[in-house]
C-alpha cells in the first residue's frame, strides 16, 4: 500500500506491516496530493525548492525509493484531512506544518475525482478527517463538515471507495476512539479528547475498514 495522509492512517497500516515509511508521503489537502502524484509520475529528481515542500527532510535518494514503491503499488490509501492550503514562494504546494499563511479552499470535489483519475487502474481508498462533537467549537467542526460534504458530492458522481472515520466514533464513542487531550480543561471549554489523534482501538477499526475494500 502507498499512503498519502497523516499519522491517523500510518499507524493503522504500519501496525500490521502493510506499508512503511518508504511508501508514505505526509499530506493533508487535495492540491498537495495532486502535486505529489504528478511529481512521482514525472520527476526523476526534485529541486531544492521542491524538497522544501515536504514535512520531513528528504533526499533525492529517498525520492528514488518513493518513486520505486509508488510505481509498484497497486493500492493507494489517501486521507484528505484539511481544506487549508499553503504555497511556497516558488509557487509549489507545501505541507501545512511547513508552510505559512494558509488559504482555505472549500471546493475540493473535482480534485478528489482528479486524484482518483490520476491513479487509474489502481485501487484507491479515500478517507476524510474524523468529525465529532467539539466542546470548543460548540458542535461539529465546520472545516471537517465541508470535507464530508465534498465527498458526498463525489460519491453521487463517481464510484469511489470512501471511509468516514466519524462513523466509527459515532458508533463507539470518543472515549474509546480518541486519546485524552493534553490541553488544560479547567474552564470546561477545551475538549476532553484530542480530536486529531486516535487510540489503538480506533486505529484497528480504521485498518479493518480499509481491508474490507480488498476482499
């Protein structure tokens, strides 16, 4: 399996030995993933400016290994967890944890379809960010709701494999699925659970959902 996404999917997949760091690019938003796929398909080496777009420092030797695994892979797990985007001074999409001055892009349905089309003849499994009640937000998280709605639009147009982790949390509850937040909660305004990081139980559920598409 080749992975585009966050630790929410790495941990789920790595735990069972189905992928590795040499088959993973940390990413958050659709434009970023499209750019990485295009580079993997067309570039033998990356420029210094392009290398700066990645969350972790990579070399062109690392890039060669990624390309090799990308070309061999038949299954792609793709998590789109943000509608925020960020561009470098050179005009490249860059990881949100590297870039500054993020800009929101609420229209990503066509980009989801483009990712799927760029990986034609491969099995693609898409995930969104888990969206659950947030005390801090006094409800569900708006940006995550937008991503969910965009996927719903795509599903009406195209037959894609899609997992919404929100449904797992709704079934089993935050206590079982999310780790405790490290933020102080003395004023009862912060969330008790970390809405970005999963428990091992949740990782198992995500993994089982991914594997269900491979039967």
